C-alpha cells in the first residue's frame, strides 16, 4: 500500500504535468469559450497544487530549495525582461 508521502508526491507530479499541458493547449486554442474553460481548469489545478504543496511542506514530505538572494532574483528578472 502506498504511503502518504508517495501519494502526495505522485499527485503533485500529475498536477504539475497537467499544468504544463494546459500551457501548451491554451496557447494554441482559437475558440475563446474553450480557451476560457481551459484557463479556469488550469487555475483550479494551480490552486490544488498549492494546497497540496502546503500540505507536503507541513508534513515534511517536501523540502524546498534554499531561497534565492535578492540579487539573483533581480538578475533573472532583468534577463527575462531583456529577452522580450
């Protein structure tokens, strides 16, 4: 039988994969009603992912990477802005 940690990690992996899929599909959808529906579904999955992430963090099932320094964040922001 699966342990709590395994179930949480498996579900998180599935949600993360679906979020990636939504990004590709939404970008290629021409029908505005379908696009809006997909955006709502993506938003619901993002909310579910955040809730599950918080649960995993609280239970010690997930250990996030160390936070980036303000300098690294600013450098990345500048790099991304210059690529637009």
